[in-house]
C-alpha cells in the first residue's frame, strides 16, 4: 500500500505518563483511507490529527453504520510490539460483514496499524502499565438519508497513550447485574464491535454508576437469566475448579483477551467451559463460597478482578474484594507476553519494525 505522509507543522507536548488515564490524549497524526465501489480502498494517508469535515447527511450520522477495533502497542527496550493484531483484523471483517460495510483485508489492516504506530513511535509510553491504545474505525460516508448500505466509507486509525483503564488500577471493581436493559440478542449485532451496541448500553452504564458501580454485567436478552459479559469486557468465573465463560453464540463479543485467556488456562491444565451460567446459580455460588474468583477480560483493562456483584439488591462480595491468585497469575502472564518480558511460546507478539 502506498501511503502519502503529511507531517504536522506543530507537534503536541507529550502528556505526563503518570496521569494518562484512558483515551484522553491523542497523538499528532492519524491514518486515513477511503473506499468506494469504483476504486476500493484508496487514498491511504498519514495526516495531522484533525477534525474531519462531514456532510450532515453522511449516512453514519443517521443509521450508525460504524464499526471499530481496539488494540495496543507496547514499547520495551526500544522494540515495539503488537498483540495478535490479525485477530482484530479478522473481527473487523466480521463486524463489517454484519453491518454490510466494505471489507478490509487482514493484511491491509495490519499494514495500516503498523504504519501509523511506527510513525508515531514517540507516543508509545514506557512506564509500567502504560501503552499506546490503537483505535481503528470504519464508517459510512455516503450522503443521503435513504436506508441502504452506504456506497462509500472511511477507515481511520487514531492513537491514544493510556495508563490503567480504571482509576482504581488492577483492583477489584463493583459490578451491577443489569436486569432491565439488555445489550444484545442472538440474530442482532452483539458479536460485532459497532458503536450502535454501545449507544444502546449507555443507559445501563449511567444507572450502574449512579448506584456506585463501575460497570454492568449483562444477562442474555431473551430470558434475562444467563450471564453474558461485562460492559466492555468478557467475563470469567472460577467456580470450584472450573472456569466458566459465556459461549459465543452471536450475542457476546468474541474478545481477543478472552480467546487468549482460554488458551492459557487450558495450557495450565484448567477446565474451562464455554457454557450458559444462570445468574441465580452464580449468586448462590458467590454466597456459599463456591465462586472463588471472577474477572473481566478486555484489551483496555487486560484483566479486571470483580470484587462485588449486585443482582436485584442481593450483594455478594467475591474473594473478600481482593484480586484472586488465578486472576493475578493470568494478568501477569498476559501483560508479560504483551510487554515482551517473557518468551512468546504461542506466537502472539508481533514486532513492529
Ligand atoms: C472489545 C470488547 C470486548 C473485549 O474484546 P478484546 O478483544 O479482548 O479487547 C468485550 N466486550 C465488548 C462488548 C467489547 O466491545
């Protein structure tokens, strides 16, 4: 791919690595590319980070044909690493397919990510726990308010140096089990990473935060009975000696971190079951001590221990609101692979040259 580069005339001051937070700062440049039926993907550019002019009738603004991805770049000893970027590429293809949007080949996606990350190398923070969050996204740009698949799209990648996702750090979070709103149903777009899913989920997030909770645990959209996932993460539960996570049947987002955890836990000899888990059973296991640990998995927070569940006012504390042994172990394993601190026996780390 040929990429036209336009350098920003003034570069921003880099933020303090100790107070990055999540998604508040953006680097100097972005990757932009266009698609139309005649030319396919074309006009690939690295340009100064700036607002994008849009027609008010651009289709994305009305019917939400928009998909996105989230991955990170890490810098260690002068080397830059990505973590399984081909998984993000494949997932974006599935998301775009579901939303009838233009397809982006895996090689093109990875090439674009690598190009912008190496161009913005100086923006990769190096303090422990920090990384460069990569946000590729794709949206409909055709002008018109008739409902049909857009005939043109933009693909953009922006970069944000980030610290820990939660201000609490790798400490347990309080989770509100949502029994009124639902996130997704089989046949809908739950498996696609699209903005529309989030638009529909914000009401529950607001409600949970009002009640003092960090995120919600979603139940299935049909019975409001089976545990699905947590806000922006997949969820895993250590019950006795079995680790349980929701199966991928169309309503749950297929997380890269989820997939990686499953592989690691299997290697470590754990029984891991992708199965339906009834919320009433889960609350009972929490009450009688059979629920040993619970955690969320996702690129942003990596692993996030769940310390409390509130379901219809029944409040259960998990593992005395402390990070569990297994939760800590899997967090260490994943972050050490991502950071390049240990040997990468599974071929997950990709060095950006
Ligand atoms: C992105 C996302 C996840 C986590 O996926 P990762 O690939 O592990 O980052 C989980 N649930 C939802 C709803 C998501 O959008």
